[in-house]
């Protein structure tokens, strides 16, 4: 099942927002690693791409990103961040 034009547009907008927030929060290198992981998931699991294109999921992810914006999370913060992200995707 392919994405609709609206879903693809929503996904592109969300991706750009995610990149900007991630770069501002954790820096370029971790952001690149995150995007590589997300790209791999999208290619392997189209259902994941549809979830990312969902505006409700985007709002929840932006709220999660805003929670950490301006902070410099440490190594011990990442498991909690991932746990919160996993809950968003249910």
C-alpha cells in the first residue's frame, strides 16, 4: 500500500521539523544516525511510514522533542527517550 499525496506531504513536513529539532537538541551526528534508522524502518515497514504521516503521531513526537529541546541529553537519557517514542507508536 502506497502513501497518498497528502500522507507523503505530511511525512515530508514532519521529517523536516524532526531534523531541525534534532539538530538543535542533540547535534548533527546523532541526527544523521536517527534519520538513517528511520529511513531503514520506512523501507522495511511501510506501515511505519504511514504512522509517521499521521498528524496525531506527529504532534506527539513534536511534544516529545519539545520536552528535550535546549537540553543536552546524556547517554543515560536515551533509553527513556526511546521508551517514550515507542509508546507513541503503540
